[in-house]
C-alpha cells in the first residue's frame, strides 16, 4: 500500500511540475530576466517575446516603478537597443549602457 501511495505521489508531483513549467514559462522567464543588466550579446540572441520582457523590465527599472510602460515606449526602446546592441564594440555591455559612444569605443 505504501509503495502504491509513494508511486502515485511521485507521479502526481511529476505531472504537477511539468504543468507548472509549461503554464508558467513566462513567469519563470520574467523572474530570471535581468532587465537592464542583460548583456547585449544575450539580448541579441533572445526571441521577440523575451526581448519585449527584457525591455519592459529595463524601462520599469529605469523609471523606478512597477507600472507597465506604454507599448509605444517599449517598441521605441526595443528599436533603439536593437540598433545599439547590434553595433557595440563590447558585446558584454549591459543594455542599460548601450549607447552611441559604445559603437566606437570599447566600454
């Protein structure tokens, strides 16, 4: 009886874990997302949804608020960071420090 309960418990735990992972990937990604501390090299490799999460977190950090930024602000910041990170001499520059000077100088 104890063996059956133990097996059922482990199976249930495994199913619950898989369900949480599948359902909560974006929550986990948000929690692990480094926002403005994300290096350009990592940011450039992210898919569009993850880039949007990264930029949103970066804007919230920069503004010192938990309020969701306007979509147009996120879009404009994404374009700017895409251009700046795509041309940074130092690929490890955090996105918060990506700027025009970094295109020409190793930061």
